[in-house]
């Protein structure tokens, strides 16, 4: 939305009558308009990328990102597995071995 707004501002500046009167102003506004359109185009490409593509882009910029995501996923799987074990032991009768495993 920000880049769309910047493109709108640059377009409005180009239609300003001062651009016709002042060539140096027209040159600056044209350069600004070109830059804002490029920025908007770049942003749209990034928004349209699929999730896997984004991960690939970030992985090349931040190499440790991929490893951190994998560690997080592994930890989450371990947590879910252990949580289901705890729930299973909590449902069982409270005997010595069950309490010991639950504590563990």
C-alpha cells in the first residue's frame, strides 16, 4: 500500500503545472516517478512470490534461517510427541511406575 501511495504521489507531482514551467523540477519529478514505479514493481513481485520462494530468498540472505526453521520444526514435533505421552500417562491409574514415567 505504501508503494502504491508513493506511485500516486509521483503521478500527481507529474501532473502539477509547475513541471511545465520548471524543466529542472520536471526532471526531478520524472526521476522520482521512475524510482517509485520500480519500487512498486519490485514490491509486487515480492508479494506475489509463493511461500517457498520467499524462504529461498531469505535463506540466501540469512543462511542460518533455514537451519533455525528446521530446528524449530523438529522441536515442535518433539514437544507434540512428548505432550501426547504426558496426556496418556495422566489418563492412566496413578500407580508408582506411571507416576515415575509421568514425572520423567
